[in-house]
C-alpha cells in the first residue's frame, strides 16, 4: 500500500486543507496539553503534509510504516526528523509533548488487539501531561459499504484517476483502489492497492486509551465529516 502512490500522494489529496486542519489541532493542543515542551510526533505521517504546518511552533518528528512515504517527506522537509516504523511497536526511545495520528492512519492497525497495543505504545512515547490526538477511521455504522468512490487530479502534466470499491468483512473495511496515471512524456501506468482498515467502535477505542493510562475523550466534530477526534492526556 502507498508504495507506488508515494510520489503522487500530494496530488491525489490536493483537495485536503492541511493548514486549516493544523490550525484546529493547534487550538486543541493549547487547550489540552499540560506538559511544558514542544516535541511533536506525527504517526502515520505520510508525506509530512500536516507536519509542515507545525514546523513554526514545534520540533517535529514523523513516523510511517512505508519507506517510500518517508523518503518523500524527508526530501521535502529538512527541518523535521522522519523515521520508518510501525505504530504498533515502534520505539523512538524518547517522549513527546504531542502525538498526532491523523487522516485515519490508525485504522490500518486493523484489529482491536493491535489497537490496544498501539494505544500503549503511544502512551509510552508521551510525557506526563502530553496530549494524544487521533483522527479515526469510520465506525461500522458510519461506513458507506457498497458505494464506489472516485478521486481525480487534473494537472497540466499529470492526470490521475482513482476508483475504488468498498466491502466489509467482520470488523474490517476493504477498499480495492485502482489508479490510472498519465504523465507528460511517459506511458500510462495502472496499479491497484488493497486497503484494509479496522472499523473500530468509539467506546472500545476510548476504553483502550483509558486502560493505557490516558484521560480520554471523543469529540464528535473533528476535522473531517463523520470521523471525529480522540483526545488523550497522559496522567
Ligand atoms: C491516509 S494516509 C495519511 C497520511 C498523513 N497522515 C496525511 O494526513 O496525509 C495513512 C498513512 O498511514 C501509514 N500507515 C499505515 N499503517 C501504518 C502503521 N502500522 N504504522 C505507521 N504508519 C502506517 C501509511 O503508510 C500512510 O502513509
């Protein structure tokens, strides 16, 4: 997943207002963070589009499982540290004042057992009073099963079409995504990625956060429609 896409990721998500989202998150950090420092970690950081908006106020680190995404981020931002790692069990041997995991990256841990481990790992990387902000994937009832999706990018030298199907198997949402990319002076390329994300219930996520040692809360109105935001503060 995301390997062949890394180079085109920022184009396919050209519609996303990262700056506006970062502004809302900064306000939440001001409200909830009790620790004194400004060390910020973005987990599942992708190409670093959110981190870019925090560089003015925070010392930023990004981690992503996908080395291709990490390489794109590293090439763009010299003022941040980027590492390859799995959110379930990475160990950066340091604690942060803020941990973010946005645009539903958390869903990729797939199972409740992995979600529980991930919450513990996040807690272990937080300072006392530090804040965790997670933008989840959908719950089962909010997921639009069966509905096909389409996203396009229409640039002068690059044109992208992504079509996907949506299925549910147990607690997993499965999206088969097909990309067609036409680029100036190149042959058209086609590739497919299967994305499997856990459809986690809100109460269960809150339970895992509390069990890990965080004071947890869910905000229904988050950054994107129907996703909400989890906030945890390390006790
Ligand atoms: C939808 S993208 C979001 C990227 C970025 N946060 C953004 O807002 O543009 C999901 C990201 O999660 C990463 N990811 C998936 N599973 C992961 C895991 N187990 N640990 C760390 N990153 C993971 C993917 O490689 C991808 O970059």
